[in-house]
């Protein structure tokens, strides 16, 4: 069958998972086409491997996330390897990455030689993204799961950057470090399985999703402020759940009085980010 025949055949299916984006991605993946325009140029060619393609189509049709089926996900400006061992990147995490990059430039300059730590790195997207923009910086990616660190290693190689990999839970992996300027993290924060999309609940790693209490890992990471592992000027950047602002505000105000912090909303108007800053040159977190 040709790509044209399969494309229009699948378009007639009434399946919520096998939508237009999924169909295009599956066909592009089969022929190693860089985009849909490139696919159209080869629309009347026979598919490369019809059996393999049909198997992938079936997996998506049954609800398996498209990113796991093709083995990669798009993040900010490039593709990253993903497997069921790591979370699929979300738009909110892209927003965190871009905003953190801008704050690093504001605090440390355009090409700083600083230490950046991505805690709970998963596929390594945050640490690798920042390393690409700040090549002189030392970037450490940590995770409790060795399988995640192997995916991070693959992605670092794919993006032609070198990051340090350290295995351990939260601050355990960096307890002997000094002069850390940036910690960025999207830790587990979901407390109730009933609030999670069934597809996510079935296929994505629960270790990276759930925390009880939901603020548990934020408290753990904030302890870095007390442990003499941060530089004189530092930034802690978090993705958070939309209902966490009050709880995290209480923690900060109780334990770290006088420190600058700011909550930010995502493009949908939901409070999804927390930035904690120590910088004498900045009087507020912009």
C-alpha cells in the first residue's frame, strides 16, 4: 500500500487516539520523513514496512501513547528519546525550560560557567536543553531510576552535549557538591490517581507522577538552601501542580523568611511554576 492509501484509509476511522497528528507522525516515522511536506512528496510510494507500520497503528489505536510507539517526543525545538520508563514531555515543562533559560541569562549572563542540576531528570530534557544553550556550564542530571539515566545518556548523545549523570533520590545524588547556581525540577506532585487521565495512569511511570503528601519532593529540594551546596547567588525553578501555591507559600514563609520567590501561570492561566531566587542584584523575581 502507498502512504496516500493508508493516510486516507486511517482518516476514515473514528478513533480518538488515531487522530490526524498520530496518522501523520506514524507515516513520517515509517519513511523517515522530516515533516509532512516531505511525506507528501513521497505520498504515492509504497510504505517501507507494512507489517511494522500496522503493528504501530494498532498500538496507538488501542491507546498506547504515540510517543512511546514511535520512541521519541518533541520538546521545545527538537526530538528526544522516550520510553515507558520516563514521562512524556508536556507543554508546561517546555514553558518551565524557556522561562528558566531567560532567568539564567538575567542572573548569570549569556554564557555563564555555572553548575546547573536537573533533579529527577527522567529523559534529561531540562538539563540537556539548558546545556545546549549554556555550553560552558556544568550540567548534572540526577534520577533515582538507573533506566532514566540511560535514556538521558542517549538523549545527550543525540544532542551532542555532555552532561554528568548521578543516581540518587532528590538531594542525595548531589550532597557532596558545592556552588550549585541553578536547580531545576519537575518532581512528582500528583496525590490522587482519580485526577489522572486514564491513558497516563495506564502507561506512564507512577514513580514520576505521584507523591504523598504532594509537596514532599519540593520540601526535599528546598533543603538545598540549608545544606551549603548552593552558590551565593542561586535559582530554584520548579514545575508545580495548579493547586499547590498556598501550601508551598506556607512552607517558604515558615522556613525561608526573607527569600525571594514568585509563582507564575502557564498559558492557560493556571499557576504551574515556582521560582526561588537569591540575588542581591535583583529586588524582585520578574
